[in-house]
C-alpha cells in the first residue's frame, strides 16, 4: 500500500525491525546456550532456527522508500 509516495510496508518494517531484534536476542541466546552444551530438546533446536529467522527476514526487505517515490521535477519558468 502506497500513501503519499511512501510504501507503508517499508515503514512497518523500519519500525518493527528494532523490536524484533530486541525480542529475539535473549531468546536466541538462551536457546543457543542449551544447544552449545548439548542440553537442548528437539523443540528447542527447532525453536532456535525459527528465532534466528526473526531478525534476518526483515533485514532482507528493501526499505528504500526513495525507489517508490515519484519526486516532482524542477519547475520550468
């Protein structure tokens, strides 16, 4: 959805990315620790993979809104 030349999805990703990283970090650390010392369950191993995707996927979205903006040209006199 584009409003005023800004792709709303880009705004959402830019806004949510820090939150996703903040929330995923401690969970990833805890699960990775369990895997590292051989105490992780199968569910925890699967959960670690899912948690690691959380910060990666939003970073792959192109949030360069300038590519969707049609800037007006210089006025001609």
